[in-house]
C-alpha cells in the first residue's frame, strides 16, 4: 500500500468526506457515492442532484484594492482584493483574494489564492461557498484567460441545510470599456443536504 492509499484509508476511518476529495481523480463524481453510503440511498438517486451550469462573469479590476507588490527576477507578485460578479445559473458576487504571479519575460500571469461566493445556485436560497484551490492562467500578450474554480462548503460551515459544490471552467471573452475582464463559465454543480 502506497503512502497516498494509507493516507486516504486514514481519512476514511476519520470520516472526513471533505478531505477525501483529494483522494479521487474526479472529486465531484466520487462525492455522491460518499453521501450514498452515509444515507443508504442508491447512487442513482443521488445522480439527479448534479446538474450543468453556465453563465458569465465580470472581474472588476477597476475597483481592486492592491495590498502589495513584490518584485521578482522576471516580474512581480501582487496581492489584492477584487470583486467578481456572476450571472446565469450562479448569481451573486465573489470576494476574490488572489496572489498574482506575473512573469514578464514569459508573458504569463498565474492567479491562485482564496475566494468566497455569496449568491444563489440555480435559484437556490442564498449560499456562501468557499474555494482555496482555484487557478487562473493569463497570456499577457493576447489576454487569453482560462481558469478552474471549485466552490464548496467551508470546512467550518455548520452541517445543516442545503449546500452546493460547483466545479467550473472559466474562459475570458474580452474587456469592458473600463478595463474589467469579461468571462464565460460552464461546469457542474451538485446539491447536498436539505432546504431549510
């Protein structure tokens, strides 16, 4: 048994469904099976809780707060607080706190960090979802932007009510006249728990 298998086995014993996501190739696909085992429900009944989502986003660079900028040998590292507005199946706002690594020699930008979504998912009651695993890559020459977002319940969220996990792919589509980034997103969301 390799180290990862031993680690995942320990997480199973501890009942940490959230951390078990790291043990799977496709976290969204396997999570329904964990819930099926816990509730005794057939996995086919849970599959109806996953549904496709799509929409648009505006990343408001024009109102971002720049906290720090540190020079590197090829560019800079910037930390900021930004607001992103989502429309479509996810409707609300994201407080986006990226660490932006600029490489001016290669013409690249990579954003990682923490973000929190507040809004509705497919018309749901208001949700607060957390993501500390996103990654965005930007070609500074062409402006092409791609990213991956994994929204879910925060580790310290209460275990009651309805909540969602969403896996999104984001593609930049241009800029507003004010210089704010415009993107489209597509992905899959899964509902857990019960309303109310």
